[in-house]
C-alpha cells in the first residue's frame, strides 16, 4: 500500500539507534529511547499560505531528518511502522 501525505505532512521511517551507549554499555530493549531521526519516505505537496499561494516543502524523499522523540503520529502500513509528521515538527536535515 502507498500513502501520499496531504498538505505539509511528511511520512518518515525511523532509523534504529545504536544499542551501545557512549561509555560502551550495551542497552537492553527497555532502556533504549525512541529514535529521533529517520528517512523521509513521502512528502505532501506543501501548504497554502493565507494569501492563497502554494508554499513548497523544504524536505524531500530520501532526506534523513531529526525530529522530536514523541512528535507525530505512528502508523503501520504493510507491517512496517512509520511516523507522520508536520514539516514544522522536523528540526533539521542531516547532510
């Protein structure tokens, strides 16, 4: 199944965090935090400004983005977990 986000929404697949802490300690499943970065899978066409002009998106498919740990809405498509975020919930693009 394919999903096309509307307006300024972005579909993101979370990337897995490392299982070892910076001190070399291996983290158990319950000690790991939710990943706060992921790869953009799909983007909406952008939002419409108050004057009626279309505002294009600043992210594109394939970008790796940083977002808040608990932001967005989690969904499942074909057994895979994704996150739908508004573009304003994305803090930056990893280059």
